[in-house]
């Protein structure tokens, strides 16, 4: 199963490291990533593969929600099939 992770918020040190560390701890493979800083706003989109993740999606969301709160950022994870369905014409 693939998913899209989006992170947006005021730029600060360690955002990429924090998100990547959680992925590594949960055995989530990062397949693609793009990030940019627009003035003082950090924006990142990651395509990840959760096929080897040992926990269910609610536990994954809980870990990322905790990190987002600690960093003061918006972080969302959406399964790719949901993302695709939302953007299908």
C-alpha cells in the first residue's frame, strides 16, 4: 500500500529528519520526496510504501499526529488510492 504524506508549516530545523525517522522506525519506505521553502514556510510531499509496516494505518497516523503537534506543523497521510479517487475527474 502506498500513501502520500504532506507536511506544511513554519520552517524549522529537523523536520525532514523527524518524518524520515518515523518512517524508518515503522519500516515505511520513502519512494519519492519533494520539498521546498517558500519564504518561511516549509512544504514537503512524500510518496511512501507501507507494505512492510507492522502496524495499522491508525497507529501510523497517531505517530505522525504526535510529531506534527511537537513540530507545530500540519502533517497528513493519505492512502494513495484515496488520494487518487479524490482527484479523479
